[in-house]
C-alpha cells in the first residue's frame, strides 16, 4: 500500500474491511520509514547543506506493526472513515504540516458527521505528523466548521521528538511516525485502560520526487480509524 505518511491508517482500514468480510482470519498491518530517505527523494538532500526552515520535519527511522484478527483483544477497530485527496494549493515541500492539515480537517469533520460523534466523545484525537505548524492550522480549520478539538488533539510528529534538546523544528514525519506511536504509545494506553476511545488519523502528503521542484501543488490525504478498548465493561 502507499498513502505516504498515512499508510498505516490505510493498512488498518483495508485490513479491518478484509477481516470483517471474512476474506482473512488475520491481517498484519505495518509501515516503516528511514531518516534521510524522504529527504533524499522529496526534498533537498542532506549533502546539499541547505538551511532547514522551522516548518520542516525530520523523517522518523523505525517500523510499527499490528495484527488485525477475528479473536477478541484489548483493542478493537470500531469504525473507519476513508479520506479523500485535498489540495489547498500549498507548494512548499519543506512545510508538510500546511499541506496535510486540510486533509486531516476534512476527514475528521466527515467522521464526526458520519458517526454522529463530537470531540468530547474521544479521549484523544491523534493525527499522524502535522507537526507544530500543521496542528495550529488543523485546529483553526475545524473551529471554522464548528468543532473545537484543541483539548483532545495530539500529534504523533510533535510527540516523537523533544524539540528543546533535539532541534527537530516542527517535529517528526514519515510513515513510521504514526505507526510507531500507534504500537508503542496509543495501543498500550488503550490496553491499560487510560484511554478507552481514540480517533487515530494518520496523514500523508502526496508529492513525487520531481513535482514540488516543478512548482506543482502538494495534495494530501488522511484516514481516520476509530479505536476502542476491547475489554468488556464491568
């Protein structure tokens, strides 16, 4: 699968549909990325030595995987909202947050409407890698639509690094960013009972190796996966 940095959300969605339709007993959904790979392909290479703007993010090195199956577990996928490509005309390949925030806002808004839910229904609403810049844009866009997620929102890209000590500017990005947070942070908190309902929204910018350098706009996509505790209520 390929949905840029939203790939783990796409994998969870398709995996859940496959299992629900009895076309598989178990599906392994995973995503990975490596520092400098995205920089080399989609932005200026590190060897170029250009100055990184504060809107830039650092690609996360790692991989995260989950198994989706029919057997009951500590967590379950309650619903999914498949995103659509959204293009707000941003052309800056060094500012992925601005590219992806409109797509995240669109799918979150659509999810609220489709499932008749609101921000207060979730313990956390977690985007993939909008970073500091994208987080602000996302909150502004959803306020314009009548939803305030500011007290519930968390971004994997912001949580991945400590900017004060690692100088990562806007935060982390890459396919592994949200996949690692899902497997190492989100699911353990659901398992412990700290979080019972989470809206997980990986985000991706759909640029090619040459499109941004040709001056083309950068479209984006996001997918929403509704995760809940699988434990029986006592």
